[in-house]
C-alpha cells in the first residue's frame, strides 16, 4: 500500500530529491541565419545610376573599415565613383570601378556621413551598383 505524505515539509523534501535525481534536459535553440553578423559586403546597398547620380547620405559603421563599390548590372563597362564626406563637401578622388569590389575610400572612421557621386563610361549608359560601408 502506498503511503501518502500529508506533512508539507516532507512533501517538499521528496520533490526536491526527485528534482535533483531527475536527468536534466536542456536544449539550446540553434542560431538562425538572420541573427548571424552581417558581413561587410552582405550589408551592401544596391542603387541604380539614372535614378540619381549621387547616392546617400550614408553613415559608416563598424561592419567595414573601408567604403567599397562594384557594378552588378547595366550596360556600362565601368563607372567612376568617389566618396564625398559631409564634413569636407568634396570628392576624395575618382576611382574607376568595374564588376569586382573596389575600395573607394580607406580607413574610414565609424559614424562618418558621406554620399557617393557616380559617372558612367558613356553618356546614356546605365549601371546598377552595390555600395558596402
């Protein structure tokens, strides 16, 4: 015959003993892809020349140490790009950029505000570019 515990302290002691002796079952939720850190290029913005000729303003982050650009579409063979920092108001220098990532400003301080003026190789050409910062 089973014995029923009617004393609260005895019941609490029995429950504590069972909790200690029961195997622990813990499972960690797997990290989702969206919670993974975004890489420098993974955080790039995509813009089209023709919609505008100067893009931004943008603000640099710790995701990238440089400002990078590449063409991803359009009929232009290349674009000319520069970085115009808000505090200076003028282009740093013009860089010829094709379909591979190219650095258009190096060692940029986090929190710097900037725009990216573009030019295409031939008047009337189109270009779709990505800017990573």
